[in-house]
């Protein structure tokens, strides 16, 4: 498992590809390339390829400190896994879409492709940091190397990629990783686990009352946890890949050893200082500093 989570943090530090967003090195791609619609997450509509009105000349957000108050919560949740700076600085050689407007459309189309590849790199890097997955580490390393090769392709080649097919091949390895890790965790945890019958892959747990639930080693891949009460729950060794954490209450929950947890999921959830997280992930700035409701 991720004891103190150092293996993952070390792997991320060694990787020449940065798998965490560095907005200072990006040309504001998420603020231009992606569309959004007026909703609980966005206060207005914006078409794909159209710069957000708040995007400044230096590619910084003019209202960054007040996004949530202004109704742009979705902006504070989004994470590109480092794809933005990869496209900006490497795929397009540091020439931004304002300097080279002829390449703008292509850059905006490449960005979501790169984002998918970087997300896969994150998951495979996590898998390689897990000791119970050692039997398939050689296969995971090959998957990592192949994905890194794809990341370095040119714009035209990236747009021709069968990303779905590549994702499916890697997902089979991630499934095996999950099984190995959760089986080991069940042997390691001494306290019996009482599993609610509704818990499982792709489960509809929207608004579910799971306060203090024992979810150790649970398979919650793709589960709908929107607005679920997971406060004080134990999610160690639970597979959370693709789980929807929008507005999920994870105050005081233990996610310190959760499998395939991402910054994107944490940003969407409601946690606090008592929420236990993996070392490699950051505590969202909008979380309260105490366990009290705001």
C-alpha cells in the first residue's frame, strides 16, 4: 500500500512529465478550449474555443480569488493533470494561441486529448507505487512508457490517436491492480468489514447516508457519490477511479490510502482539516480549516 504515500510522491517527483497542473506555465487553455454552460457550476455560458471574459493578457484569471462567490465553482474544481503546460510548452513549442492564431484551433483540439493521456499517466503512476501490484509492474511500466511516447507526439498525430482504445487497454491493468491491492488490504485489515448491499462498481449513491461507513477496500469505481454524506467514513484501499464526488461530504473521512483518488475529485467534494488525504494530493483551498459547517 501507500505507506505514508511516499512511493507515489517520489514517483511523481522523478517523472519528467509533470502530472499536476501548473497554470503559470500554461496559455490558459482550460479557460479557452473548453465550453461551459450556465449551471450550479458556472454563472454563464461559454463556447469551446472562446476565451473566458475573465482571462487576462498574461493568461491569468482576473477573478481567481472570487470564482466561487461569482458562481464559477467549476473553475475551482477542474484539474488538467498537467496537460495544459505540456501542450503549451512542448507540443506547440511555447508559442501561444495569440502569437500564432493560425494554430489556435488545433491547440484547443489537442488539449482534451492530452488531458486524457495525462490522466492515464497519473493512474499508471499510482499503480506502480503500490507494492501489492508488483506481479504486474512490468506490464504497467510498458503501459507507462507507451503513454509517455504518445504524449510526445506532434499535434496531427495526437488528433489521430485512438485514445479510447488506449484507455481500454490500460483500464484492464488498473482493474487487475485494484483487485490485487484490495485483496491484500482485506487480509491486512483485522476488523471485519460489513458492506452495505448498495456498495459496488457504478453504484447510484447520490445523496446516500454513509456517515461513518466502513468502506475499506470497497469497489466504488464509477460510483455516483453526488451529495453523499461520507463524513467520518473509512475509504482506505477503496477503488475510487471515476467516482463522482461532486458535493460529497468527506469531512473527517479517511482517504489516505484510497486507490486512484485524484485532485479533481477532492476539489469537487466538501472536506475539512480532519479529512485524511494522500501526501501527493493538496487540500483544496476552499475547504474550511475546521470540521464546522460554514
